[in-house]
């Protein structure tokens, strides 16, 4: 009796699976289309004429209302070369400039992305000073350069 019950359940399950997965006789096959035509090699180039005024010119940065533009510039100088001990610190560098008549308005340390090679690349740590525009050339004589924007 148990065998007949199992056999009946298996037949019923098989019938359900076949009914669920059976072909849908009502679906139509889509009409055949022509095979795609192969394009020439290399594909033809399309001449693109640039639109007038494209790309748009970058706007010049402007300060919010109430901020004077006094032209002060940040200058940087690497602390030293990689794999070598630094020869000075920020306070000593600022003192050298001030002793030579260059007014340093602000000073700080900053980090920049640099290459990695001993005794070839500068350290990522840089001294950073803020000076008036008329003193930029004097500071450059001491190894300082304008900070990249």
C-alpha cells in the first residue's frame, strides 16, 4: 500500500511539473529579420565640429562680498629630501626670512603628494608661509616657491 501511495504521489508531482513547464502553444515565433550587415573596417570617422564657446571658460574665483583681495600668496618649501634628516624647522626658516627683511604674515606645515625615492624626491612635509606680493621674489631667493593651486 505504501509503495502505491509513493508511486501515486510521484506521478502526480511529475504531472504538475510537466503542466507548469509545458510549452505555451499560443505563443507566436517572431518573424525572421535580415542578418546585420558588416560595417567596413575601420569604421568611418565622423567629423565633429566643436560648438562655439565649448568648453566653457573656467570662471575666475571671486571672493565673497566684504573680503578684500590683497594679493597675499602662500609659498612652500620642502622640509628636506627623503631618507635624510631635516636641516631646519619651521621657526628657523621663518627667522631667516624675517632677518632678511621679508615679512611673514602666517606660517604652518602642510603635506603634499610627492614621488618616493631616497635623496631624489622632497619630503611630503612642506613649510608654508604667507607673504605680501611684493616680497615673493625675495623669498624665492631663499628656496621658496609659489604653492600650486
